[in-house]
C-alpha cells in the first residue's frame, strides 16, 4: 500500500488503472470495511482502491468535536493495509487548506434541511472537501454510506450540477448486532449510553413497519419508542422525500424516516426507507 501525504505527489503519480475512492475521516470501523469491500469489487482486478483519511475542520460547527475527533493513525494504516487498499491519501490540514482560502463549494437546496438546519455550514465543509478530494485524486468512482443519507444525496447533486465525471455508489448502512448504525462517534458513548442507543434502530423499524399513513403518526411512533429510554435527547425525527429531502405529509413511495438524537454530548443519526 502506497501512502501519500501531499497533493503534489498525489497528482504527479502516473496512473493507468481506474480508481475507486473511499473518502473517510479515519477512526475506521466495519462500515468503512464494507465501503472498501464494495470499492474493491467495483475496481476489479485491474482497478485501484484509494482511501482518503482527513478530519475536515470545515465540516465541524464551531464548538463541536473537531479537536477530540479520534485520530488513531497507526491503527487506521493497519486497517487499510489489511483491507487490501492500494493507496492511502492522508494529508495534513495545512496541506489541504490555505489560511486565506476564499473559495468553497455550496449545495443550496438539500443542505438546508435536517442536518443542515442543526449544523449550519456543515455541508458546505463536506462539499468543499469532497470536491477537493475528487480534483486531487481524480477517481472514476467513489463510495458513500447510506447512514449519512443526506450527505450522499448532496454529493450526488454536487456531482450532477458541477459535472464531475464520477459514479457515486451508495453502500447500505452497516450495523452492530443490536442494530446501532456503525459510526466513529459511537466510541464516545459510555456503557449506558451505548446500551440505550440501540433504541434508534428499534424506533425506525417500529415506525416503518406499523403501516401508518400519515407522517405525523409515523414520527410520533418513532419519538415514543425513543422516549422510552432515559438518556435520549431528540434533535429531530422527520419523514421526508428521499430525493428532495423535503418533509412529506403522507407516507408515499420513496419516503425516508430520518433522525438525529443526542446521547450525552454524542449526536447520532440514522434513517430508514419506508416500505
Ligand atoms: O462521511 C465522512 O466521513 C465525511 O463527511 C467525508 C465524506 C469523508 C468528508 O469529510
């Protein structure tokens, strides 16, 4: 596995193989392994799998966990090696951002709801760094997880609107045995929070299978299940159209139930498609 830390080196490498990129912020876990597996499958024997690890300061809202975000460098490197990654791109923040930077990439519609409402500027940070990674590493394909459903929709919109010639592959959410969606932030949870956090998937499953028609009934049911655990503090539970991410009043094809819930200081998100 080749490790590259500078843009110059990443861009000067001669390349004859098609590349599939897995953009990450490190602290790799089994959901990343699945992203890498799908990337490998798509790359085939003649392709190359590239993983980027970069904790992107631009996507953290002020006062959140940028400084504390886990950065287990050695373990991540081993993880990539064992997963059969060909190229690891791991730049420092000063390598990716000029101090006097003044150009950003902003998606202006899908970013205004759900996570975008609670974390202003977050998706501008995501779009900016993803566009930079696409320019630097020039992949033909990139994989993104469906846990971050809104991020996936926004990246797809950016790719479409800015004419990146890159296929975006959506990878289904990977879960722990009790249903909790895998996330690097799960490691912030204490034992009791971790135990109670399993309620999120239970709530999504209960709401999705209850055969309710109105959005408020679906949302109320999910909220009720979540409220049964003491430590959950709901930010939002919303039923939206999976394309536009706009709220819907009645369940219809392509509806998505999305939620964000705090356990202590840890904010967890998850979602489910309604049948
Ligand atoms: O999903 C993530 O890990 C990040 O938001 C991403 C896509 C790597 C951009 O920093």
